[in-house]
C-alpha cells in the first residue's frame, strides 16, 4: 500500500533529541541528573518541538565508559532513579506527544556484568560462550577503536588462561552473537523495555555487533538485524531502530536491508557530517554536495539521521589525511582539542568562534537536509564544551538551564557535580536556556522556529532530494519534492553576500516562492527561473507554491 500519511512512519519526520539523564537535570540535589529531574523538563522539550527523546545509557554501570559499560540490561542506575521514575518520564513524554528511544548497547557488556563474572571464573562456566575466547589472538589483529588508550582488542585472562575479545575498552568484553542464547537474551531485553513503553532503540556500534567471531560461520550476519527488527515489530508495530553505522555509504545500504528494507529504520549520516565540516572549513559546500550526491537510495520506509555533533568525538575518520588536517587546522588548532588522531573534542559554537551567522546557517542546514534531524542536548542554546576536561567527554557537561548556581542543573556543592561546568565565555552566565527563552532573538528561539518549519514541511523527511546546479560560489542549493509539496533550501557557506540564479524547471504559471522564515513572496516565471539574494553565511527556505496551493503553513 502506498504510504500517503506522513505521520505513519514517525521516524521519517521526527525531531530527535539526545540527552544523558545524569547531566540533564538533578531533582534530588546530589549532583547527578536523574529521571525525576528529566520529568520536570519534558515541557521544555515539548515546547522546543522535540518529538522523540533518545536517552543515552542509564543502566547500572561501573561507569568506565560513561554508561556504555552495562552491568545489568534490565536495571536503572540507582543514582538516576528507579523503574517507576523511568515510566513517569515515558508517560509524561507521551502525554506531550513525544516518544522515547533508548540506547541499546549489546555489542559488549561491562566486565562487571554477572555473565562475564561467571564466564571468567572457569572455562566450564555456563556463560563462557557468551563471550569470545581464544588461546591466542589471531595473527591479523583488528585495529583498536581507541588508539592511545588500548593497544589491542584482545586481553589475556590470567585465571582461565585465554584471551577475550573487546573491540572497545578492555573492560567491555564483546558478546558472542553467534551464540543463540545471547541472541535470545538480547531479544528479551528489547521486549522488556518495549513493554515499559519505549518506541525503539538507538543501536550502538552496529557493524561490530553483528559481526560473528572470527572463523565462526553464522551465514549472513545481517540475519541478526532482520531478526531483531522482526521481533521488535511483532512486539510494537511502529517501534524503530536507529543505528550507529560509520561505514562507507555503499556498505550502509546493507544495514537498511538493501532496497527491500527490514533492518535499520534510520542510520546516522556520518559521511555527510564529516563532509559538512570540511565544507565549513573551506567555506565551500563542494564536499557536502559530493556527499549528498553520493548518498545511496534507501528503502522508502527508512531514512538518514542528520547530525552536527554527538556525544562522542567529532570523528573525521572518513576524510583523507590531508582533508582531516585541513579541518583540524581550522577547528582544532590546539593538539589538546583532538583525540584518537581522528576527532575533535569541541562543540560547534566554539569551533565557529561563536559567530551567530555561521551557527544559525549550520542549524538551518541541519533541519533542511533530507532526513531526520538529531540534536545533542545543549545545542539548542549554543553550549560550548569544557576545555578543562580531556578527551571526548568534554562535551558531556551539565545542561545549562539558568545563570544560577551550577547553571540551574543542581543545587549540590559544585565539587559534587557529575561533570564540571564550563567557566569560559560559554559558562551558564552567558549561555543558558532561561535567558534565551525570554529573548526573541536567541539561538533557542531560532531553533524552535526551525523545528516548527521542519515539522510542517514533511517533504524534508519524506521527499525526493536533489542538489541544484547554479553558479554562485559558496552556496548549497537543494530541493525536496514529495506529494505534500516542494521546497528549496539555500545555504551560503561563504563570508560574502551572493546572488543565486535558480532554475527550477518549468512550473505552472503564477507559481510563487514563499520564504518560510519571513514574509517575502517571490514570483517565479513559468520557466521556473529567479534570482535570490543571500547574506554572508545566509540561508533561505523557499516553498514552491503553485496557484491554488492550499497549504497555510
Ligand atoms: C559508541 C558510543 O557512542 C560510544 O560513546 C561508546 O564508547 C562506544 N559505542 C562503546 O559502547
């Protein structure tokens, strides 16, 4: 059946907002954010226009990888609350029209997970085969994900005299997904959280996760993803999987399940994100244009999740070495702002020197790129990172709510906070949600407006995209067309104003271009040609409105 209702596949026109409960809002003033605090901020998020929260790991954890090292897949970290508090958040969010998805980290467990504790007790443990053991590491070792922090992906276990595999940290042993019992446990975990009301999962490290241990034949590794998706749908028909898959585009298609779908519903566009930074560094959209043009077709039910920053380092691993150097020089000139030889530890506003024109241009782009936008908490107010914190966690500082004590995040003594708050020009006295809510010209209000426009322009998530040809240097022009309508977005990456000559092809006589962020109406001749002006780092969203078009927003 043809999908005509754009609310059907909710993830294709969602506004996803990622947050870590422990850094969002502290209700009991112990210095750690919690579910009760988050519940008090659901109205803020609904007001911003968010339609789906993505909660970073909140499970019991020794916390050696900020919660991505889980010791109980069914639990809640007691510092954050309990299952009752969790359900209150889900229920309140639902009441305000918001879904919740949660991080599902099943490539590995913490080494403190009872399965691993048992597995390493003896070679005959019933959980031994939950993990990947070898007498010797393979001759050809996979490179580690964390160069400088880990030297190998194999760790020797003294007691049982074998090596176990860990693609990430040595305290994160990899689960053996070739073991049917492990697969059953994963499905049970999914079933549990779905029963508590979540609408899906952000699946961590997908390519590593589905890869069976070296030398073990499981047939097609993607069958595991298909299985999980089928299971998910049986339990909750419209539950979705958003996957972390940082591989070349041609390989990403496989994780959607090819053109037939049936695997991930959304995948982050890591390549587009990296191309964006190269474009910003050069003030030239060409790298992004190239990436957008080489994006493969995806099944109609699936889509791209666009993002500017996430909670990890800003990885530039898919650029060439020379390109990466270029971006480093412009956006991370100081060695301390780089990590793992491939990434940057800063947030966008600090990289752009706080220039409001450029920051707004980037977010305008984010919300107009074909796909589903994903925000990392604090982006909506232009938070910076804390340069005092080494490594990728520098961007995971507490949400800045006000200019009060601890930025309004907690009333605990500052020394007890889960992470130290920036004290520079991005400190809460300069950047906070409360001030920006009251200021019509603020970034927060701007992003709220973008979200409004995005939500009434479902061609962005659903439409067929096309990068338009023109000869104005520095400008990305793209259009989106679907049954609901057609729009054109223009973004000037350069610091000089430009005039763009657009050629949209033949249109019905009387067709107008309506400025979606202003009141202007530009006539478009029947040959579909017009000229549009853009300021330095300017942007426009233009709806192509044929005479008789009844859309009012
Ligand atoms: C990807 C997560 O985004 C990252 O933060 C984490 O360290 C690894 N997966 C391991 O779970």
